[in-house]
C-alpha cells in the first residue's frame, strides 16, 4: 500500500522558454520541462524517485512545511 504525500512545487518560467520545477521540502530536487504540464509530470516522477531512495536508505520522509511561498508562473 502506498502513502500519499503532498509537497509544494515551485514552477518558474524561463526567459528562453520552458519551466524549472523545484520542491523546497526536498533539498536538491529540481527538474524542467518544455511546457508547464511537462514540468509537472517530470517533478511528480522526480518526487517519487526521491522518496523511494529515502525509503531504500531507511531515511525518514520529510514532512511538508508551509513556511514558504509557492509561486507559479
């Protein structure tokens, strides 16, 4: 049985086109996509892999915080 986690994602439109997506509660996690939808799909996949790696290493899953602003472009 899988557990659902909710994390804020920051999407930033890039001047040259495309989007960069990051997750403040998961240090070092960022990805990109040519479109907003592609960036969102990539970040969902990256979050899944990040959490899976933490689980494989026996490390705790960070609890999402709300101490930051989430800005979507």
